[in-house]
C-alpha cells in the first residue's frame, strides 16, 4: 500500500441543504451531484451528461445557478444549497413548479428540476426580461423533448410571482 492509499480520504464539510444544516464526510473527489444523489438521496437533481453541458444537474449554491456535476462537494463547505426538493412548502408548490404544470412545460420530466432551479437563479439575477433574453439565459439547460416554448412561457408566468412573494432561493 502506498501512503496515499493509507490516507483517510474523508473530509468533513458543513452545508445547509434546503434549509437544513448538515455535517458530512466526503471524499475530496466527490461531486456535489454525487453527494446529493448518492449520500443524501436527493434524486430530484438529475445526472445527464456529467460534463456540464446539459443542465439537468442545476442546483442553487448561495442562490447562484451551478452545475452540480462540475462542482466538488468540498468546494461547498459552509454554503447554502437549494435543490428541487427544497422549493415547495408542504403542499404549496413553488410558483415555478406550478407554472410548469400550468404550461405543460415538461414531457418526460427529466430536465425539469434543472430547468426550474436554473429559472429560479435567473429570476434573482434580474437580467432576463423578454422571451429572447430568457431563452439565451437558460440556453445551458437542454430539453431533449423540445418543450422550450412551454418552458419559457412557464418562466415568464412565474417571474413576477417570485419577485412579489420573495420565494427565491434560501439566502
């Protein structure tokens, strides 16, 4: 055995995930996506391309959109994370979740969690106001089913509601 193999690869990190403080031990090479799905059973965040090209793994890190497949878990020590599981309040859906239902903005649903988290981060960036700007700002989130028109309509419906009631990512 080499010295590297003998070393304990676990590092202790503290995170707040969907409002719940957590203390975890992770290997230095563990991605945020693998931590969420494999250690915490938060499987709403999807594994798509594993290269940061599809956006299926989009979550919010301190309110900012990130690809969880490209983010090492140890980089998130002390951070606030929001996943799709953290958006609804009991039986009350987040305005984006409701808008996706209202506009039938999903077909297979695989990209939906990443689309919704991306749209929520986008809402707080305050840059996208027209359908064209929304399309550009969300271009990193791919939908293989082609529901883009309905996704943009859903985001347009929800943006004013998010700003009005403050139901954005947890600070």
